[in-house]
C-alpha cells in the first residue's frame, strides 16, 4: 500500500464495488419492502443532524473517490479485499432482506439481527474495509474508520427511537444481542 495512491479514471476502478452495494442496499430493499420501517429516519437533534451530515458527506465523497481509485488486478491485496468485501455484501444482503420483510410494527430480531443489533452497518463496514484493502488505499481505510465512528454515534439515536416505539420488547432484545458482532453488552442499556 502506498501512502498516496494513483488517481486515474478507468474501467477497472473501485467504482465497480459501489454498483452491487447500491443495488443491494437500495434496489433490493425497495423491491421487497412492503410495510417495513426500512426508510423511516429517526428524529435527530441538532448535534446528531451535524453528525449525520458529516456521515452523508463522507459516504458521498467515498463514492466519488472510487471513480478515481484504480484496482491493481492480480494482487494479493485485491483478493484479500475482495473476500472481505463479499462477506460484507452477503451480510448486508441478509440484513436488508431481514429488515425489509419485518412489519413496521415489530422490531427486527430475526436472521442476522440475532447476532448483531446493527448488521447492516457491520456489512457496510466490511464492504468499506474490503474495498480499502482491494484498492490498497490507506485513504479508503481511513474513510471506513470515520464511517464506523460516526455510525456508532448515530446508532444511539436509532436505538432511542426503537425504545420509544417498541418499549420493553426492544429493551429485552438489547440485553440479549450485542450492538456489534462479538462485543457483549456491559449490562446497561445505551
């Protein structure tokens, strides 16, 4: 990995990774969502709106950055990153299907939501890490870190909304299921 990767527009650039991600995250969700809460946003306070704005700018900037980020074909970086990316895509796909097929009046607790309260974000994070490794880009790995830090902050708002909407049912789910995979709860509600 070089500190500053080459920038060039080309057919074999990282933007190729963005297309399946967008199709799964938005296209598939739109096709199968009936009465789910998939597209309902929580009520953010001013500080949270600022974090959300920074997150959206980060995501948009990362998408633009992929247009100029060439892939080094036939490298160990590409194959290692592609594997992590594909794991993230599978995780995200299962999470989107689980979410989109759950009625809006029920908390999502099936499928991968049994092992993580935020499997879509886990999938996104794996996708970003995989892309950073596949492209051998420290910048993209840094973007992945910024993404997960901002998302961790915004999850508090989403969980507050779920507690208000689902009450004790969601509180019980929070005590049984870690926020992230493999990170057990400390015994208190966030």
